[in-house]
């Protein structure tokens, strides 16, 4: 679960994905929420008729999917980095092999 500071720090990304999930929230409401978790929970209750518990559960599920998306992006970056490194290592190894054949 994302703490309040992380929530506020990632607000731009959360806001974009949250708008996709909760399309009833207007841009003005998202500006008003401005990274405040409690304000978002209140808006979810008002706009969607959620109970406080339902709004909290919805937000928790959203945060988990948001974290999962970030983990996937981090994994993709790691794989790209390692694939590049592996290619470079293979080239180095091929050069070493060529030099051994010549020498």
C-alpha cells in the first residue's frame, strides 16, 4: 500500500491512471484532490455512492495495481539493460575468440 507521502509524490501518474479508472471524476475535482488520499476517498464516496469501506478497498486495489505496473516497468528496464549488457559481453567474447584464433 502506498503511504501518504508516496501518494502525493506520485500524484501525476496516479491522477492519470485514476482518471481512466474513475471516469466520473472531473479535472477540476482531481486538481482539488491534489494528491490528498482522504480527499480522493471522499470524492469516490460522493461520485460513486461508495461506503467509506468500499472506497478504501477500491483505492487499495488501485494502489496494488499501480504498484504492479511500476514493478513491471522496472522489470522491463532491468531486462533491457541486461539484454544490452549481454550483447556487449557476447561481442567482447567474440573478439577474444577471434584474437585467440589469430594468435
